């Protein structure tokens, strides 16, 4: 996540999200974490509201897990109202 942020931002207040994939090894003991998609943008510090989106195609394995991360914002809230947020995955 730091690699994504260091290439995107500088001294500004930045907010956004990163979608990562956790892939377990065959033995199930070791996980690989890969950043799939990210959307980071400059935000006002007093009212940071993230309205960016990501989309793309990624090959997922049977035991893979997807994770939505809001970097450096432990108190960030995600609106789960149907009219304001959509999380979706389509199998091709």
C-alpha cells in the first residue's frame, strides 16, 4: 500500500481505497498479498469524502480473498446504503 501511495501523493491530504487479493499457498501456511486496483485522490482535510471508483478484471483462485483497504484512515466509515455504494464481482 505504501508503494501505491508514494507514487501517487506528496504533501497533500489523500484519501481513497486499495483492493487487494490474498492468495494462500498450496500448503495453506503462507499468504501472498497483491494490490489489484486502487483509487486515491486529493481531499479536503475537514470533510474527506471519497467518490472515486475502481473497476477491472483479475483472475481469482478458489481460496483467494479480496480486501478493501482505506489506507491510513482507521476511522473511515463506508456507507453501505444501496443508493450510495456498490460492491460487486462478476464471474466471467
